């Protein structure tokens, strides 16, 4: 089942050159994924009834062409498969001339609302998504894990604020990308956009927590590791490429 929505690029969604930003792209993808789940009865509005919530684990995004402010995007998403407690979801973003602009894949985890623990996806839920198991935007079925750097060039400290928190009490998924950008050296930051990027979420960040964002350049990759201030908890890893 292919689920489809249209999104218009607004002012807050663009950066230099009036082109859509990576954060805006992620916001569109996150929203259409939620809308799809809403449509099959397992979304935000029915979470209290079903007893389950989907938690995002990984992003892999490739920008082929950047649409500009004011354009209307046609975004398509589909479940690529559901295995035990995991769901895999792919995306395609087209511009007004039906040029393919962005491809993306993601991995999600099902959580039991009452226990806060991982839950198995039951057959009824899995069937409702009508997975397109043969339709992949990337050749690999699994998102490759980001290798952690052994050394870092710089770091910043950040204390999580109220504006960062989402409806389930964690730092919103989009803001991990913001933190990664803040951790970049100025000369790297100014080289945006990054047309390929991955985000690996490991441990949620909550209000009032202080995290360290460490930057490392590995060949053509810019990697930011977000962890607790004492270094004992790995929260996320972000990989950016030109």
C-alpha cells in the first residue's frame, strides 16, 4: 500500500538559495509516516486505545534535487516490511514536475504504552499496513550502522529545554539534527547542504538533561556523536555527507 500526501514548502522550511532544508525534509517524512499510521488505525489519535506507540530508530536520506520555497511536493511512503517488533518504511519525494527529489528509508520500534517495553507486532497490525516488500529505495534492506569515531576534533555542551520536548516527553527526533549542526565547525557548517545523511537514535534525551555533542571528520563523512555528559550513555549518532 502506497500512502501519498502533498506538502507545500514554507518560509521556515528553506535556507540559503530558498532551497528546502534537511530538517524540513525530515519533518515532512515524519508527518506522512504518522498520517499513514493514522489511516490504518495505529496512529497518534488512537494510541491510547491500541496501547502502542511507534518509536523511530534510524533514518537514511539521500537528496537528489532540492525543491525551492513555494513548491508543492508529492510525497509517497509505504511499509517495506514488519519483523517481530520492528517496522521498515521507505519514502519518495517528487516535485511539481514529478522529478524524484529525495529518497529515504527508516526503521521503527513498537512500544507498549503501559509498560514502556518493546512489543511484538501482532498479525492484525502488520496486515493493516499492506507492506510493499519488493519496493526498496536503497539496495540494502537494513540501514548500515554508523561506526563510532575513536577521536574527536571538537565538542559542545547542550542542556535540553522545554521547546525541545515532544508529546511523549522526549527530545523531538528533528532536534537531534539541529544539535548535530550546532556541533559542526563553522567552516563545515557553511558547506551545507549535506545531500546524504543518516541518524541513529540510541537512547532518548529528556527535559533538563545535559548532553555532549562531539564532532569528528572521517574521510568524506562528518560525524556527530551525542552522549550524556559523563559519557556513559550514547544518545544518537549523526552522519553527514556533501
